[in-house]
C-alpha cells in the first residue's frame, strides 16, 4: 500500500469528515471508496465507448428482431 499527501480545501475536508463520521467509516476509507467509484465510472465509460465503436446497425437490428412482439405495458405506450 502507498501513502499520498493530499491538500484539500477546508470545506471539502469538513464534508468528508462529517460524511465519513455519519457513515461510520474512517476518512481514509471514505476517500479510497470515493476514488474507487470514480475509477470504476471512468473505466466503464471507456469500455462502453470502445464497444460502441465495434457495433454495427445490422447486428443491433438482429438482436432487436429476437425481442417478442407484444403490446406495451400500461403507461409504457408512446402517446399519439
């Protein structure tokens, strides 16, 4: 594990302290969790973008063609 010195604005530090206290976790644990969530969001976005580049309309239509044809559920209809 490595250490990191981090400068935070006082207001941000106060929010982190209050939230981590309310959640019953350490400030360190809160920050690790927050950074991990951000990394996950960014890598997921990159993954989806790379998959989208490989996608084709023909394959998409073939998948949609396998969806059963039935009436929409109440409140799911497209208004006329």
